[in-house]
């Protein structure tokens, strides 16, 4: 079975997903990190780092600078309508 790829822009989260050593600073982490670690150890999940500049999904969850927003929108093949769709008041 092929591993599910998880793309993450947080370097520390990627490190924690593969590091089985529990540190004092990570005591507050809930069970979800253990779930991820377990599945990484089984080879069912791979957590990969992707810089924020290439996280296209950020268009749906973050306020982005206009240029980055336009770049992401264009990569999704979403275009401005050729004519105005707003009604008159």
C-alpha cells in the first residue's frame, strides 16, 4: 500500500511527526501527534515539508498578499468573469 502524503509548511511539525523521542517542550501535544507518529512508523503516512510559498491550499484558509493570492488562483484555473456580474443598485 502506498503511503498517504501530508504536505506541511511547519518544519517543526514535520520533525515531530518522525521523531519518536518525547521532549519536555512537547508534553502539551495531544494524542493526535501519537496517531500521526504511529502511522508514519508503519509507513502509512509520509509528512513532507513544503514551503508556504507553494502551499496552494492557503488560498482557502489564510489572508494572502495580493500577488500570492493571484498566483494561487491562477494555478487553480480560476479566472475573473469576462463581464461584470454585479447588479445595478
